């Protein structure tokens, strides 16, 4: 999975439209192989981003879980700690 696409389900507060659109944009960039489409492909690219964002919001709105919602700050701190461990140098 693309490292820039983050889980959006089961957070408090819920994922925003901006977050779902950003994930959709990253997905379309990944599968199309383009970070910025040419003028000839811009309409198809933008339509795909909007359709995927819409379906992602639909999906997130219909998923159910019995797990308690995750806290964004706690999850961000865990990710930072994982990154520090992963990229720690031997001389540090």
C-alpha cells in the first residue's frame, strides 16, 4: 500500500472530506503513475479522484466496529516513535 494513504476508519473525530479526498488523490496518483496529469488527462484524473473520494466517504459511513475509536494524537505519536526506531542510526 502507498505509505501516504493512511487508515481513515474508526477515528474520533471522523475523517474529514479533505482527508478522504487526499487519500483518493494519492490512490489515483499511484495507479495512474502520474503525480500531475497532462491537460489531455486532467478531466479523467479529476473525475476519478472525486468518484473515489465519494465512494470512500460512503464506505467509511457504513463500516461498523465494536472497537473504541482511535485518538489521532495517540496514533500520530505511535507513528513518530516507529519512524524514529526505523530510521535510527547506529551512531545516534
